[in-house]
């Protein structure tokens, strides 16, 4: 079963002919903002100023007591001793605005868009706004320790780079730049099967990066196994099996923009059939089942993360079929439109799993307090998709590092303000659902008033 027409991950017939080994394409010249849809642009535009090289992080720096950390600072870098980058003070929205300015409109829409009417896409972010944090005080917690170990991979913070396709649409270095930014932040990057740089090259570009590999199981199981072996040889330490894509969700922005394929110089390099072979189209496979997960379990020693689990019963099945972790995700609102927000799906899955395996989540995480909310509701870590793409498009490696640094600074600040010495200090009672509380209070008050009025009328003296 081949992927549907709206899947830009489909490779065109040209890819299926034998093609020479990938040659880095020339960097396209800058185009004006909102210029033609001709690929990545990091040149001068009418938006934010061009970005000089920014020193990346140094994990030797200690914790920060300063008021607001430089988003460009690396792991636990003290703001006072850090050179301040040109994006200092930027919020995540600023990165997105800069990305929108710099990207061809169809490419911006490809990254930003969701399936259908984008109900789920909007819900993912809105749900975090509905949740409020109730901090604990006077715990003497000090500066929080934010490192986590996930499936034997160490991350300096519980914020991972979620797998996203086509990074070379955002920056000529593509996934190489993202991997370097993730390595500098000391966190895990999940390399997409639909990456525009081969997983071996991603690993080579960022020695020391902790990489996991995301897999769309292909019906050609021999080919699937070759991809798994490539990920293993490249040094990936976990396999993230995407389970929510039996077909590709229809993204109406892509349909409107006529964005159905990568530009001619870009390919999904992990789909290349042999070093000099053609690039296969990615197949979204409706027959994919739990049996294939069990098959993968036998095929590789890598821990399996099942991505796209949202129903508690499926979380149980995933564990029964060998999953070492579960990633609660609605694919950033890009698959089934009308699903609940990912953060709203998390608690039931956490309850069902009951600590048997780590539960991760992604979708709508846009600030450090969102990370705290997800962790308080039971997530072991969160993934961020679009935010990293905005950083990459805004400023290449430094921009992606800036986004990760901003999230780290905000997360550390929020943890400190919540009185948490570490992730264990968070608990579910520290998150309030404001709408649920309002409904509960309204119902309680209405019932109380009705009962009071009824009693008064009933016992009124005649
Ligand atoms: C442009 C784009 C491409 C994506 N490509 C993939 C992919 O190749 N494989 C995958 O499993 N998920 C993919 N995702 C989904 C992400 O892994 C993740 O679930 C989602 O982006 C999280 O939502 P957020 O963008 O709000 O952080 C993609 C998401 C976006 C936005």
C-alpha cells in the first residue's frame, strides 16, 4: 500500500531511478520574505537581523541563580558569565515569527500545519493554557537537578527533540544542525525516518549526540530490517516506532499550497536503497499491527518506544508486546483531527501503565511551565517538534540551540518556583484544570443554592 497523494514524504518517480550518491546541494540564494517556494532560506530578510555565530553550550558550567537565563546559554550556563546572543530575550513566538519570515510560505505551512480543520493542533497548545500550576513553598529545594535517564540514555533535561521530517527545508545543514544543537543542549534527538540527511551522516556530524531513531515500519520487512540495522550501526540507542500513521493525515494547507513533494535536490535519505540506490517512497501501512511490534522486538536489541499511543488499552498492549516506553502523541495534530490534546490524554495512560515503563508525551509544549505540567501529570519527559524547527529555520544550529536553551532556562526557573529539587518533587496535585474547577464550583454552587431555596420554600411558615 503506497502513501496517499497528500504525503509530501512520498518521493517522486525521479527518486526511484538510480541516482548518484547525495551531493550537498548549493545553498540557495536568499529570497525575499514570502518569496517563491524554493527551499530553505537563512539569508537576510525583512525580519530579524542576521544571526552571527553564537558560542554553544559548555556542560561544565554550573547552575544559575540569576534572574533570567540567556536562552542561548547551554546546559546550566550562568547568565552573568555568558556572552549574550542576538536572540537573547526572544520568546518562542519570536523564533516562530522569524521562521515564518525566512521560510517559503508553503514550507512554513508544511511545518506549522495540522490535519483537517486543525482542531487537535489548536487543542494541543490550548490545553496547556487551561492547566495551572500550584507551587509548593519553603521546601529549601535549591536549584533543581533536571537530568534524566531514559532507556539508558542520559539527557540533561526532560525535553527531547521529537522526530520531524525534512529539516533541510529549514536550513541547508538540516538534521546535522539539529543534532549538533541537541548535543550541545545535552539532550536526545529522535532522528526521523523522513530525515533529509542520512542517519549515519547525522551521527557523524554530531559526535557525542544521543540519538534515537524513529521508524515507520515498511511492508517490505527486509527493507525495514536494513533500516533498523543502519540505525543501530549509526549508534542510535532506541527505536521509536510510530504507530499513529496507518495512512497519512490530510493536511489541508499542503493541499492548498500544492506541496506534495520535496524540492528536487532533497531526498529522504534513510529511504535510500543501498548507498547509491534509489530512494523509496515512505509507505504508510494500514496493516501494521501488534504482531509487527513483537517482530521488531525479536529483530533488534534496541529498546522500543511506541509513539502515538493515546488509548490506555493500547498502552497495555504495547507493554505486552515488548515496548520499553510509550510516547503519548497525536502527531502534533497532523493525523486524526478531532483527537483530544495530548496533555489531556496523558493521565489515563500514566494510570494504566502504573510505572511499568516510562511514559513520554509530545504535542503543544511551548514553554518551560508546559514541561513542568506534563511531568507533574506523570510524563517522564516531553518531546518538542515545531519549536525546534522554528529555531532551525530562524538561525540554523544556533537557532535550534537557542530554542532548547530557552526551554531549559524556563524549565529550571519554573521548577525552582515550584519548590522542586528535582523531578521527583513534582506531583499531580500541583496541576489544576481551571475549566474543570470552574465547572465543579459552578455545579456545587448551583446545587447548594437550589437546595437552600427549596428547603426555605418548603418550610416557609404558613
Ligand atoms: C513538520 C513535522 C514533521 C513531522 N514528522 C514526523 C515524522 O517523520 N515521524 C514522526 O513520528 N512524527 C513526525 N512528526 C510529529 C512529531 O514527532 C511530534 O509528534 C509533534 O511535532 C509534536 O507536536 P509539536 O510540534 O506541537 O511539538 C512531525 C511533526 C511535524 C510538525
